[in-house]
């Protein structure tokens, strides 16, 4: 009886990897990175947000100089955002991603389009920008997915 129990236990242990949760789909991985980027921005964690970006990134956004590209573009964008926000009395910025319209993955490239809202305070008064669109291009490398381009289009 003991041998039978040990054989059953060994069979269950051998089958355990097959019973483990399935790996997330590439679409889920891509969307998780986009959400991580926004969550980090919302928390003021620029280091984590910048880490989601690729070494070379292209950005188009609604404040001057409107376009950033190349090495360190995400870090430069954050610096310019802070300058613009300070100049215009903007605080408490918070971006919310809606249900994606597209999450397309083809090999090591991905494309995400989603509605987004941006809430903030301007000189202490709440402002809500709803119905914007966030479009993100990503590439998968040796260390996983990274954002290589994004645009924010205000409604």
C-alpha cells in the first residue's frame, strides 16, 4: 500500500507543471506593460515608467515640444511634462486606460489602441479630459516587451 501511495504521489508531482497556470498570452503581456507604464506615471514612479520604455522611443503628446524621439526620449518627456505642468499649474495628473480597441501582436512587435481619460487639477480646480486615445507600439527583446513609441491624442 505504501508503494502505491508513493507511486501516486510521484505521478502527481510529475504532472504538477502541466497543471500549473498557463502562461499569459502575448496580448496580455503587452497590455500589462502598458498598464504598468500608466500605473507608474499615476504613482509618480518615473523610474519604473521609464524602464517600460525601449532605449529608442518616439513620443507625440499634447504639450510643447509635442514630439520626442531617440535615446532617453521617455526620460526627456517626463522632464518636459514636469516643466509644462509647473508652468500651467497642473497637479495630480492621473491617466486611466479604457477597454482597448486593438491589441495586435505579430512576432516581436505589438500595437495597442485604447481610449483613455486624463484627470488633473489646474490651479487647484479639477479638470477631466475624457475620450482621448492612447496608441502604443511595442517590441519584444531579450528582456521582454518595451514601449518603442506612443501617442496621446486629446479629444
